[in-house]
C-alpha cells in the first residue's frame, strides 16, 4: 500500500512530533489537523503557548474580554505561517445567520460567524473577528483555543514527512485540546496510541 493511499484523509487527527524532530517550530508539538486533502494540509499547534494570554490579546485589539473563565488562557503559537493572524478553534456554534444572507438549502446547521471552517468530527475553526466580538460580550463558544499563526503543508509534503517517521498520527480527541493542561498534551496525545515518550527513538524525524 502506498503512503498516499494509506493516508487518504487525516482531517480531525493529531500529528505528534517524533522526539528527533529538528525543526524548532514543531519540536514536541501536537498539531490538530483542520484540513487534509490532495492539495495539502492545514493545522494548528495546540501545545505551544505564546507569551500573551487572551486578556492581553483582547486589549491589543481594543476589546474587553467578558469571559473570566478565559482571562488567563494562553494564546498559542499555531504555526510558522501568518503569525500575526488569529485563528480560533472551538466547539460548534450554530444559530441564526447574522449576516443577512439567505439560509443555505442543504439542511445543515451553519456557523453564526462570518468565516468559519467546519471540520468533520465536530469542531470549527473561525478566522473572522466576530467570534472574538462575541466573546467580548460574554458569549461565544464555551470551549475555545486561540492561536496566532498556523501550520501548513503543500501537496504531498505531509505524506512524505510521515513516511520519513517525522510524525505519528492518531484520531483527535477534543478533550486533549480543551480539557488537558498544556504541559500534559504531548503525553496525552501519545497515550491515545498506547505510547509513552520514553519508548520512542529520537533518531528519526527531521521535518
């Protein structure tokens, strides 16, 4: 079986960096893949906090965060691409369309936010400011992870890195993203495979 056929779609999966990963941006990282297909892949690192928390981020964009539960939540380094841009990974939020656009006819629930990627498996990723404005009113998604920047792979690139033993893959568990302390997420993701970090060889992995 070829690598391409074995890895048909890793959307809603974790990428777990092997111990030998030499790229500092991805060393000991857990990446949640929001999208994976023939054209490449896009994901967010969920276990590398930046030096700013959500309260500080909201101050920078001149909004007041009205969610005490999130004041001290870190903003994460989602990846090396577009590091000045915010990405909000969250549980689904559906409701009436506030844009004035006619409802879609496909019978599916649609996100209330202007620019949201619905991820098969039950999560959403929003890049429009309206999700932050909702949080500023005390509303918005209950479970949320905010990153600056994202990670991306061109066509065939991720498959090659996995074939070179740079990454392990496993179906994503939202509890690792939203309910697990940051410092435990790498080990928790590995545990989904029945593995522990000390059992992995650091010899491979150089994405």
